[in-house]
């Protein structure tokens, strides 16, 4: 539902059904809403059965990469004699994204249940929920929910009386965007600097503490109990576009739009309808100019592209961008694209862990050029330099932070070149006087 | 370097060393005694290595002392069988550990693009003006306020979010800033 706004009839609230409902935060409240039935059932199944159901459901990772969850789980080999771990990525730091925050604030037990089911399915006894340090309220809510779940016998050495051990721990981050990258998160959890690791080895082989590990996003794990309760076929049937994209997805909407907030729709929903109807359209007297639809790391869409998009993994790619995390940043005609992009590149320069030269130097260099153009001191040659730098920052580093910095720059120059040129030839921002007037 | 080797590489000296950069802490009182030590011991049970308790341990330090000093780094290193240099390397990686004392109210204004396009810079400037801080990262003369820009707080739909110590204030506009500050007194 469109928290904090009333739900739109066009939404399909599954994960967000109880957003804003304080009772759903308690163990008893969660139980009366059907909670913990899925875990109870799961603990009496064979782990492989659970993995198969999740595979059949078509659930794909909701954190950004969109990898099929059941297949990821099947990489964990049972009976290898090693401890296995589940990590839940609750480091939600991608600019424009704030959906996991609401899942944790309102339905903490949904996440605990998903983590416990996931851990059992991959042969792990321990799950760690890594929550970014700035999320003080979600941390408080999750801490309490975990304590309550232990007290109720849901977690611990005899989880729900099954004789099976399931531990869930909350781990607080300390301020670093890069810790949302899966291997950086594992390093951070181990008490190290959050530098991403070179892959391979992949986490399923050597992850947290060097042991086989699966890492899933909050939204992905929170969907699992629903799938077990209602069946893989139910989940798979929720698709408005193509069978590769199934289920519901939370979209966080922010920027210059009438009703910012979280909305849950079935994958394949028309983006035009979403922006203009579900989210209330532009602010009074304004027109939409561009959308960054999947968190700040994905290419910028023109409105023509956005309005032709079906909201799923394939649909955003077909229209020049990516689904990413589902963080929709809307920009209207009062915004200077150069300023927006320059501020994004500054974000990436600030957040680079500085391991790789292309990223450490590239993010800072791109930011200097972008800020120079914004200030009216850019040259036409700067545009070529930006594109060449971006090329050298893409696909050449340990993780994709560097690529993410290049994405808005390249798509910005391709799709809004006239604004770049206007800054350069006019030697100032043309918007600044327009807005002031 | 492997996790298990860290403790043995260069065992920390028993006495926490001085804190030349931020004032010498001659009478440093250890953090990890009594309840805080018991809290750390419970945290250690959650992980297969001591090192994994480092971020939580540093959070305890910051909660108790308001910042993470060189003396606290040395103490934390010793508590977890790590070296002070290693712990300092971790402290300096993360933005949320204060390496200097900060004002009583630590005010973080999100100015990343999603909030930026909703007027976050005006909110930042209003905080700088009304707190008397004047500039980012500077603590006001009365020791009450420190204002910084923060990168994406993850509350973009509630622009502009401002984090004051442990609390979020959402949908802040420049006009609301004096009222918010009045509420802190």
C-alpha cells in the first residue's frame, strides 16, 4: 500500500499489507495475521523441497541484480560438513530506495520469518541481518522483534518445537554505502573495512567467515513466507508482462512527484499509469522531465522511455534503464540535470572504498568535471573526457560502484546533451535564472 | 590477512596509549567494565570470531563516550585481541564513528540528489544559520550543535530527512528548522 498515503486500488499489497499497522509489529499480532505458519510448515519439510518451491515461484532478487532466488539457494550444498550462513542485506543505501526500511519498521516478523525459512532451506543455523547504522528506528524495531521471537520459542535451539536450531542476529552497520555490496557486507560483518572482495570465490563457496553463504535482500526474504503459505503457482501467476518477472514488487517513489512513498504492484505494471495515477502525477504547474527508475545507479530515462515501460526486470532494460532496487527518482522541469548528476557523482566519489584505481580516481575526476560544467566553466571537450572516463570506469573494477557512477553521466550526456551544451556555451546554468524569475 | 592470525601478529600493549591528536587522556576510564563488558561478552557469543564484534564494540564505545578516541581504540583492540592500528583502520572507514567530540546535538542533513531536488540545500543552510555553526562539521560555540551533510539516509520519500542524534525528523523544510531546534532545548 502507498504508505504514507492511502493505498491505491491499482496496488496489490502483499508485503505492504500491514504497513502502518502497529499491531503487526508484535509476535501475537503477526500470528493473528497468519504469521509464522509458513515457518512452522517449513521446519517440517525437507530443505530441498523449500528450495524447489521458491524456484518454481519465479521469485528473483529484489535488491538490484534480479538473480533467481531458488537457484541461488540451490548453490548451497547440503551435507558438506561446513557451517552455512544466511546474510540478509538490510543496508538499503541506494539513493532513492526506502522500501526495506518500511518492511522492517512495520513487519519485522515477516523478515525474521523469511530469514529463518531461508536459513533452514540452505542448511544454515545462523542468519545475520545487516542493517545500515543510520536506520535507528528499524534497528530498534528489529532488535525487539528478534528478542520477542526468541522469548516465544520461534528462534533458538528448538525453533518452534521442531528440534532444529535457527538463530537470527541483527548487526548494525556504521555508515558506508559500499557495504550494500554483498562481499563488502560480509567483510564489514566480520569486523573489517567494507572493501568488496574479488569473485570468485562466490559467497556460496566461501562467503561469511570463509564459509558457504547466501545473501538475500530484505524484500526477497520477506516474500518467502507468502510463497510457502499460498504456493508457488499463486506467486508465479502474478505477472502483467512476461513469465520471467513474477510476483509483486515494492517501488519507493521520491523526488518531484505529488505522492512520494512506497507502492506495491504486480511486476509488469505500466509505468505511465504508475507515475501519473498511482503516484498522483507531477506537482501542480510542473511537468515530469526524467526518471531514474531503479535507484541512482541505473541509467536515466527520458519521459518517452519511462511512459513506454512495463515495470519489470526486462521492461526497464527494453527502455534504456534497469529495475534495480525499485527506487524511483522523479525529476521535473524545474530541475537542472547537470546539478542532479553532479550531486550523484559526488555521492559515488564520497562512497568509493578506493580499492580500485578506476573507481577511486574516476569518481573524483568525473565529479570535478561535472561540478565545473555546472558552474559554467566547462568545455565541449569535457563531454568527451566524461564519456571516455566513464568507459574506463565500466566493467573494470572489483564491484560495480564505479559503473554506477558512470551510468547517470553517460545516460545524461546521451539523453540530455542540450542541457550540457547550454551550460558550456552560456557559461552558466540556464535553469538558475529561469527558476529565479 | 586471515581472521585468526590478527590477534597474534602484534599483541597490543597493556596500557592504552595517549591521545595526542585530541588531547591526552591521562585518566582514561575503560569502557568495557561492568554492564558494558557483559554486553560485549553477550555479543561475542553471536559470532565465530572475536573480530566480528568490532563494529558492535565501537558502537558501545560511542554510546558511552560520545566519540571514539585513540585511548578507546586501544582499549577496544585489547578487548578483542586486535591491534590498535587495525581498529583505527576500521574506525576511519566508516562515517558514523566520531573521531572527534561533536556537539550535544549531532545534526545530519541528507543532501543527496533525491532530497536535493526537493530543497535539501535550503534545509542544510537553515540549520547552519539557526544553530550558529556557520559551517559544516563545525561545532557551535556553546558546544550544542554540529551540522553535517550526510549521503542518502534512505528516507527519500520523506524529503528532507534530518537525523538528530538517534532520531529521524522527516519532511523538514527550512521554515520548520527554528521550531525543531526549539524542541531540542
